[in-house]
């Protein structure tokens, strides 16, 4: 049970760190994860979380899936065209780095040659995911970024082979150069061949399953998860590089995806989304554990001089690696700036920590020995240095990434798209209740932030202008005898509610209280069948009496005028109700509402058109349209099926896709913004079809 709580705590830490990274973008996600790991190690009760995962399991469950995913991000054609560069970076540069690090540790610090070689092998592999986190928001030249990705993808194997050779050296006391080269070729080439063969077998199995209509999503996702795990385990059992095997497997799986993109597009999209979530989680777990390791180092090495010694070793190692990387690139292209960027971008992460954890097995040492703990501590400091240094320095060497559209442009495009959809919904031949539901669904595309309530004063002013325009039209119709007495009475009732609700000073608690009382009265009326003209007359008399009592008590002139106006309106209602008490209550008011609705339709449209010409805020227009529909549906509620609603909503979304294309053709939005809008609508359409 204890291990479950520890895993849960680490996952929660990853979640918190990811949200913090999104909120405070100046600090990369990996750094936030390390910070949360440090905090976890300080908090009592969580401080006993140790990086005690078995190294073999760490490689199988974390490293193998991560490398497989990295391989899936690269096309085989790209690898074949850049094979020479990959060998130069992942093999030659890795060997040169290992050589100089080994000499430095041996000469400067007096380490045994085997241990020096082992740590050089641990510190050499770079991490593409950690680099992405560090350079987020910056534009790195493609001629530098691509080699860095190639290096990170394949130099893990060089580090693993070197670490294995260091283990042989430590146990036997000698190492033959010829034997080392032969072993390196066997392990690396054998791993590549194993990855190709195993991938072809797995791909054939999956294709046969799909041909036989065995396309269960859960089954295929589980097969994807097991693929890197099984390939890594079997490759290691065959004594070839499991790292190279899973990377090659990922590359060939990408090729298979590209060829079957339109045969099983939905499954491929689902699998890709799943892998993205899984790899983000695994990377987050590693960096959280890295943060806890820092505190554990300080806790073990209570003597300040001891951990300062470890830190100084890490600084020198990082400096030597950076110098080697700088010289290697500078000697090839003679560009100082490019060489400097490449040198600093050699970020270390997951693989370095994993290799450090394997030291006890490789070097045949006790896990709690001083040597093992010092090696792990130095590795942790090297990783942190490689993250923090480029985070600070690259800000001065690289240009900031400029988004092709601003948040304001995105908001405007969203609002225009939703407003176009609202106009389309208004033209649909469906019931108003359905229109309101469709408009409510479409308005949610504005997002939580943009669909929030407007400034209360602004919204109050707009609704007041609309009601005044309607009221003027009603008074003109009365003078021309164009409205029935029922329609006039209903309008007076609606205006009374509008006066009561739209006050700025109304409290939220009062709204809740009125809502509860209204529904309670409605329930009692339904229960005892008092929904008739007599009950309405009695209710109106009670209201008049209530307002008269309030009028006697009040000393506020504004409130006194309001109460007098309400008494007048209710007296008028009472006269009309008493006059028409022999007419069926429900049919009368439904007829009056239909008459008002027809009367107000051109007035509302004219008001909306005027408002559209005065303001660029389309969200206000959409909200007003929704409010008018909601007002109509309070008096006209009908049942509609969910299937019909989904069908109509699908039509609206298809119309939005058409509008996006028109906005692109008319240069209202750029291609990047158009792609984002198209993806959002298409995703909503796909979700709707599967609901």
C-alpha cells in the first residue's frame, strides 16, 4: 500500500507542475517538476520517497516507451538521408566526449579508470524532451535543432555500450580495444536488426487483425504499449542494444502509420494522443524523482564540504562536455554562435538518471555504497546544470518565438465564427427550443474565459436599450390599435420582471431565493391545480398589498417611485384579469405570447443589426441572440429528442467548417489560426458523431 501512495503522490506532483508550467511559462516544465520534487522531499511524510525503483524495471517501463515514442516522431526517409550525420553525432562525438570525460576524471580527481569510464558513459547521452522544455518559446535554427534531435535519439546506445564495457573492465581488470569495437558493432547493429525484424512481425500481426475486422481500440492500444517493452526485453536477452531496437521500432512504426493513415485514421489519432499523454507523464515522473534526489543528496552528505565537492565535480564534467561539443561543431562549420548554441543544448535527463541507477549492477557494487551514492549525486547535479544553464543563456542567443496570431485575434476569430453560426441557426427550420440548445452548444466554443459574463453595467445597458425600443413600439401599436389587450398585458408583465431583475444592486442570494420560491409555487400550483385565472387574480392582489405596505415604510424617493410604478402596473393587470376571467388561461397567454413574438421579431433583428454595426465585440451579439431565444423559450417549452439535436448541431458544425474556409480565402485569418479553428470544430464534430 505504501508504494501505491508514493506513486499517487508523484503523479499528483506531475499534475501540479504541469499546471504551474502553463501558468508561469518563463520557467520550463522540467524545472517546475524538479522544484515540486524538491518540495515533496521536504514535506514531512513524503520525504521518504526514494529513487529506489529497480534499474532494470526503470529501463523497461520508462526508458523503452520514451525512446519508442521519440522514434515515432522521425520518418525513416529522414533517417536514411541523414545517416552519415547520425553516425557522426551519436557515435563519433559520443566516443570523443566519453574519452575526454574519462581522462578528466582519472587525471583531475584520481578516479579508477573503469569508474571514470562508467560515469563518462552515464553523462554522455542527451535528452530531446528535456531540450524541448528548456527552449520552449525560443526559435532554434533548424540546422542546429535537427542534429540535436538525431544525437539525442541514438547516442543513448553509445552510452549504454560504454557503460557495459566499463563494467567488464571493473570486473576483469582489463579491456581489449579490438574486443570493445567488436562488441560495440555487435550490440548496435544487432539492436538495429532486431528492431527491424521485431517491428515487421508486430506490424504484420496488427495488419492481419485489422483485415479480420478485429479493431478493438483497447486491444490495439494495449498492443502499442507492450511493443517497446517486449522489444526491449527480448533484445536485451539476445545481448544486443534494447535502446537502439526500440528507437528503430518506433521509426518503422511511424512508417506503417503513414501508409495506413486513411485506413484506420481514428485509431491512429487515438493512439498518438495516448502516447503523447503517456510520455509526458513518464518524463514528469523522472524529473519529480530527480527533484527528490537532490534533497536526499543534501540529507546524506550532511557535511557541506562533501556535497560542494560533488557539485564541483559536476560543474567540471559539464564544462568539459560543453567544450568538447563546441570544438566538434566549430571545427566543422567555423561558426562560433552555432557551435556555442549546440554546446549548451546538450541537455541531459531521463537516460542519464536511468544509467546512473544501473551502476550497482554494472560495476558489481552495493546499492547503498558511498561510491554509488556519489555517482548518483553527481549525475543529478549534471542533469540540473544542463537544464538551468541553457535556460538562462539561450534566452540571449535565440530569438523569441512569435506566434502567428495573438490571443486577441484568436478571440475575435472565435467570436466571428460563432456569430456566423448563430445567424445560420436563426435560419434553420426548427423549434425555438432547439435553436436555443444549438446556440448554447455553439457558444461554448468561445471557451470558459471568453464566454464568461460581461460587465454587468454593459449588459444591463444593452438589455435596457432593447426593452425601451420594444416598449416604444408597443406604445405606438397601442395608439394604432395594432395589439390585443392580452398582448399588451403580457408585455406589461414582462417589463415588470425586467425592471425587477435587471437592477444592478440585486444580490445573488435574492436571485436564488426568488428562483426557489418561483419553482415551489409552480410545483404547488401543479399539485393542487390552482393554475387558473382566480389564483392569478388573488396573487396580483397580494402583490399590490405588499407594495403598498412597503410604500408606507420607505423613505427613499427612488424606491418610492419604483413602488408607485409597480402598483400602477399591477392594478392595470388586475383590471384586465378580472375583465377576462371567463377565458381559458393557458390558451389566452400562449396566444398573446405568439402575437408578441411575431410583433417583436423585426424590432429585435433591427436592434441586433444596429448593435453589430456599432461594436466589434461579436460575443456580445451572440449573448444577446441567446438571451432573446431564452426569453422566448420561457413561454414556449416543447420536448425535442437528443438525436434530432445532434443532427442539427452536426449541420451547424459543418457550416462552421465552411465559414473557416471562407475566412481563409478572404484573408481574414492566417493559415495557422485557420488550422487551429478547423481542428477545434472537426474535433467537436468527431466527438458529436461518437456520442
